[in-house]
């Protein structure tokens, strides 16, 4: 018959193993969820991204006026008139995370960022709140001002924003849906009137 002390010796290693396994799973899950509440925002410049082959097609929050959680991201004819009510839909800001990756957030609502919408076979680009979002769905690699190249997700190697041939509106020659694919489009990054 085992005494209480012997029973504890045989169960203690199993208990420690279970505890370590549970702890490792919770750490892996925590690293996958973005909980950084106060990333470092740059000054409010109003960054713009437009197709490198077509400077009239700007990355756009497909919303009338204020962006909203789940709004699609498209391209649209570039708006430079600051008095236009749709001007704000093409203005973006940057938030730098502690690991050096970025969030590209809407200028009007800095809690909304570019996001990988998983509800489609070919995921659409949308703006979505970044707090408690999956890290791999909303953080992008740095795309410095003045540079031309793809906007790539940091946590999904090779995935970047691709401008499709799917029209968003027949009356805008530059209005196309954007999706995340492994054959991303190239964008020019400008801000604050520089390179506009």
C-alpha cells in the first residue's frame, strides 16, 4: 500500500508536466493575439498608398465618410481635394509595434487597421479593430515613406494586398476590390503632400 508521500512523488511529475503544457499553450495563444493597447503612432500625416503603375488609384476605405469596423478596402480614384467628404477615406496613419512591425490604421479612427478577412476563399482586405485581433491578420512589414513595393502581412509570409479586376463601381475607372494573395500588387507610399 502506497503512503501519502509515495503517492505524491508519483503524481507530482505528471502534475508538473500538465501545468507546463497548459502554460505553453496559453503563451502560444497570447502571442498570436494582439493586445498592445498603445502602439507608437506617427504624427497624423495622412499617408496615402496608390498603385505604382497607376497613381490615380489610391488605397481606399470603401465607406461614405467615416470608416467602420468591417469596411472593405478597395482602390478608388485618388482624392486630393481636402474639402471632399471622401478625402478622409484615402488617408492612413502608421502605428509601430514593439517588434518593429506596423499597423496601417485609418486616419479618422486609429483603432481600425488593415485586416485579413477570413470569411472568403480569397481573403478580402478590410479595416477592423486591432485590439484582440489575430496578430498575423493585421500587422504588416514596414513599407517606408517614398518606397514602392507590396504591402505584406508580417505574420503570413508572402501574403500582400492585391488589386483584383473585380469592379466596385462602374462609374469609377479606378474602383477595384482588394484581396490578400501571394501575388501582391506594388504600392507607392506617400504622406503629408510629399510625392502627391
